[in-house]
């Protein structure tokens, strides 16, 4: 299985406050996030369509896009065309992903295809609710706050589900992911077991 450093994604309330202050997010505003390279497979255009719907009902909501890639300029132009420039934050390539996830309220991942979807696992370790496309392998869904929808479902339904996914207890994610077997410790033990069997 794919193992992650679960402890590195421990939810940090102080990081949440710091990030939201940087983004200009009000205490009660909804912050939607997407983490991933700007590639066609990541389907950022769909994210923008969903966020445009979210904005109709949550006018103080913010979208943070973490990553870089060849589609970045096209997505920037699409943001301008949709009139979403003020509430969309382009954060570029970043290393402090755990802190960024702490500041978000929900992660959207409408990928056209994924090998596994490690970002979703990291988000769940942070206790961050996730809304994923059903093109992502279902094995990555280990928490009840992570759900999948087909991309054929109308955009307003995606927006509704995204908004409804927020406001959960963020402290539970760590133990849920650890118990799922996707921690680096569990994977190291499994690999060690294989080697012991081979040696014996």
C-alpha cells in the first residue's frame, strides 16, 4: 500500500489561523482547496465551475489552488472569465502542505484519472473533508468525511455536497488513517515481514 507520514499531517489549529489570516478568510467563511499539478487530468476547470456555484450561496468563500504546471495560465484566464479572481488564491508549488490543509475546510479532487490519490489520504489524516471524483481508486477513501461523486453528476450537486462536507471534527483523521494501514510504519512492517519470509 502507499504509506504516508501520518504524524506530519496532524491537524494544527495555530496553522489554521495563520493560513486563513494570510488568505483573508473570515472566521466563518468556507475555504475550498485543491492540491495538485496544473495538468488536464486534475480537472481544474471543473473545480472552477463548482466553485462558481458555491460562490452564489457562500459569497465570502475562498478557493485556494496549490501547485504549478503547464495548465496554470489557462486556469488563470478561466478564473478571470468567470469573474472569480478576487476569491481565488493561486499559491504555487508549496512544501508546507499540512499547514495549508489545516487552513482549508474541504478538499475537492475532481480528477479524470489517478494512480492512487495520495493527496486525499494526506487530507484525511489532517481531518480535512474530501469530495473526490469516482475516477479516483476507492481504496483511498478511509474516512466517513471523504466521499466520491461521478463527474456526470450536475455541477450544482457537486457544489451542494462540497458545502455540506465542511464543519467536522478535525482531530479524528490521524487515528483513522493510521488504523487503515496506510501509515509509513504499517507499510514498513509489512515490507519487513515479506523479507523475513524470504530469508527464512
